[in-house]
């Protein structure tokens, strides 16, 4: 009786995860890349970067942006209250290239997120309708970044979701960061392909100025520190107006956190705004994560019950045991090949391990952060 109940219950959790893989994650696996650049589209674009004391990163990023192979674009750097020599550096670069525009902020009004205020001023200063966003400490991997992102901005699309993987470094923390980031990307790309876009990352994101102004920008969540990317996308993305860009030459590399405390703070800030997502997204993501965590916390009991009742195992029990094994390898296989589709450095064994690690991530970090009050500017 105990064996039956345990196996059936864990199989129930496994069934939903297989269903999620089939309905959502398989879409990314079979998504066809555009391997050509349609320069006939030829829409001018404004690239916007908010920077606070980022002079060393800007010395690397600005030249890379200005070298982009695209007919018409401008680069807007919002110097957000910097106390280093950011402004002087930008002035010197502006003399060399008129496509560089500077927006300087000396003071941010009280009770407003600094980054959202900076991005808002950058958007208002933009000359063009199409906007691309990248962080100051990020690096586009090629000179085709703008062109490839704009490639997806056709047929009435107003939002383009890009991929921003973290740079590989040594250590277990870096491994978790890279795999969690890749899985998150697989997830939001797959949901978008299923007609349910729910988030994007501001390190590699595009949307139109018209959409921003019509939706009143970040007004709904202006006090919340995070959410300038995922909350904006969640509120405004639809099946019709959203596209994804996963071309490997359109990736934007990011430098990962190097301490557990800084990474935990970053994840808490991101996860704590999830409660402001649309209800359908909260329910879908919540159910998915619940099934994932319950499967892994129930699996040891299923193994124990099987070993304890080994002499009483019947053919139907082997069917359920086989299904649980199928769940393990099917989930890892799906994510492994999706990661390869994103050209993310990956291994099959690592996905098997991350499958289990992610369950603890959901319980001990995700759940706590979701019920935590979002950090606000006071």
C-alpha cells in the first residue's frame, strides 16, 4: 500500500514535468534560426546603457557598440550620478563619434528606482523608435548584435528577447549561476514561443519607444528596485508582439557574481518581483516549480519504499519505476539539447546534477524570495 501510494504520487509529479517539457521546452528545441541578416528592414535603432561609476567597463563596451555593423544607430549612455571620470571619458569619445550621445543625471527624485529613472531619461532622449538595452558590464559577442536583434523585429513585433549568458569561470558558484541562467533563458524563450511571454533580461532586450510611452513605462513599479526588464515585459508582452533572438552572434556576455552573498542578493531582488507577474504566469510557473521540487523530495521516499518492499514488487510497479527513470533522463536530455541550441557551454551529466540542485534552489531561495517584500527606494 505504501509502495503504491509513494510511486503513484511521485509519478504524478513526474508526469507534469514531462508534460511541461513536451508543451513548452520542445518548442525551443525545434525553433529555426535565421541565418541571414535582412538589411532591407533597415530600421534605425537607439542603444541605451545606464551606467553608475562604470568607467572601466565603458572603456570596453563603448568601442564595441560603436563598431557594430549596422547602417544607422546611436548609442546613448546615461551617466547616472557617477563619481568617477565617466562623464569626462564619454565627452572625449563623443568628440570622436557623433553617434555617441550622453545623458547626465546629477540627482534622482526621491522614492524612485535609480535605474528606472535613468532608463526613462535615456528612452526619452532616443531619436529612434526601436530601442536596444545592454548593461555597462556586458559585452556583445559580435559586431552583428544589433543587426541580428533587429532581424527579429518585423511583422509588427514590439519586443525582442535576447540571451545573456554568464562568462565561465572556476568554482561551484559559477556553475550554478551559468546553469540557472541558461535554464531561465530556456524557460522564458519557450514560454514566448508558446504564446505566453512573461519576462526578459535587461542585459539583452529590445522594445519600441511607442510601446514604452503608451504603457507609461515603469510607472506601475517605479519604487521597486528591480523589474525594469521582466516586469515591463510581463506587463506588455503578448503572443503577437513578442519575438526571440537566440542567434549565437547576438548573445551578450555578462560577468557573474563571485561571492555567494552577492549572488543571493541579486537573485532575491529578481525573484521577489515575481509576485507582480500576471496571474496566469504565476500559476504556470508556480505549478511547474512545485512539481519539480516535490518530485525530488518525493523520489528518495519512492526509492526507499521500493527497496523496503522489494519482495512485493509487481509488474505495474516496474512500469512506474521505469516512468520515473524516464522523467530523469527526458528532462536532462531536453535541457541539454536546448542549451546546445543556445550555444551555451554544457554537459549532459551537469544537467542531471542541476535537475536535483534546482529543486533546492526553488525551495530555499525561490520560495523565500517570492514571499519576501520587494526592495524599494525609500
